[in-house]
């Protein structure tokens, strides 16, 4: 006997059990399984009314997953690509900007750990942080901090 295919609501709950989804993302996934006459918007409205689907939770989840690796610009761009409203994006952006220099330092430290010895190495480090979408001011902050660290180490060695 063939298995009955799950309803859109069951599929949506299964997707949401795995991780948070934006409304737009979940609608796209459910559309692949919808039959003629299925009302995806009604399912999404029900999920939001029952608090199974939350744009704020999705935004927080995405920020938590990405913040340790990427700069604010990339994360904000990804939030916008998921169709989140401007107020949600703005609230997430303000939190991201506040700690961006420290996050950039942690990313730089994991990858390099010490200042570049020459101009080519410095360019490589700058490009790496730019590709991760860290702001110019955060990159400059990392480079200044790395130089101070290097100067402190040099002072300790020479003493």
C-alpha cells in the first residue's frame, strides 16, 4: 500500500522543526509540494498565528549562525534577501554593528593569528576580511590591534 503524502502543514512543521525559516523561504519550499487548490498562504498564516513561524526568531537564528564568520554587511544583505521587513533588519543591524570590530578580530585571529610580515601578506589579510564583508573601520581596527600585539611581543623579546 503506497504511503500517503504529507500535508503542507505537516511538511511545514517538519521544516520548522529542523531550523527556523523565513516566511518567503518556507513558501518557496512548500510550493514545490503544493497541489492545485492548496492554499500556501493560509498554512503560513496559521503557522504564524500559532507562533511556529516567526520572522524575528528567524532573523536572530540567521544572525547567530553567521555572525562568527561574516561582517554586518553580508548578514544584513542575507536578511533582506529572505524578505524580512525593514524594522526587523534594522534592529538586527544595530546589534551587529556594535560588535563588528570584535568579531572581525576573532575571525582574523583564527585565520592568521599574527600580523603580516610584508605588504603582500598584509594585502592578503585585508582582502580576506573584505571578502567576509567586514567594514573598513573594523578592518583598520583589527590591523591596529594586531600591530600593537606585535609591538608588545617584540618589546618582550628584546628585554
